[in-house]
C-alpha cells in the first residue's frame, strides 16, 4: 500500500491531473488555479486552504474531501462527486455545480442546497 502523496503548498497552477489517482493526497495550500483535475480521484484528499480558482474539476470524485477555506471561484465542478466533503468557509462564487453530487456536504455559512424539481 502506497503512502498518500504530499503536494502541500506547491505551485501547480495550470497543471494537468486528468483522471489522476490522488486519493488521500495532501494538497493543503496548493496553488491549483486553472488546473485540469477533471475525472480525478481525490477521495479523502486534504485540499484545505488551496487555490482552485478557475480549475476544471468536472467529474472529479471527491467524497469526504477536506475543502475548508478553499478558493473555488469560477471553478467547473459539473458532475463532481462531493458527497460528505467539508466546504465550510470555501469561496464558491460563480462555481458551476450543475449535476454535482452534494449529499451530506458541509456548506459555507449562509449557503443551502436548492434542488430542481
């Protein structure tokens, strides 16, 4: 069994992580602005305090991810699995969450889910 990767505080701006297996990875404080992380497996990853502004996370699998204080402004999260993720204090301004799985997610203060009928 391999040890989760440590990418904490690295500059990964604009990098390609399409379909990457990053479960349990430490991405605390990493700069992932405009990175393509679509369809990646980030199950249980720690992204606390990371920058994901404008990142592509469509189809990413991120259940139970630690995402407190994450910058997700203008991020593409279409169809992402965020079940049980902790998004408290995250900036979700203009983030696209269409089709995302949000069961049991911890949302930023003042946010609530409104489901289409």
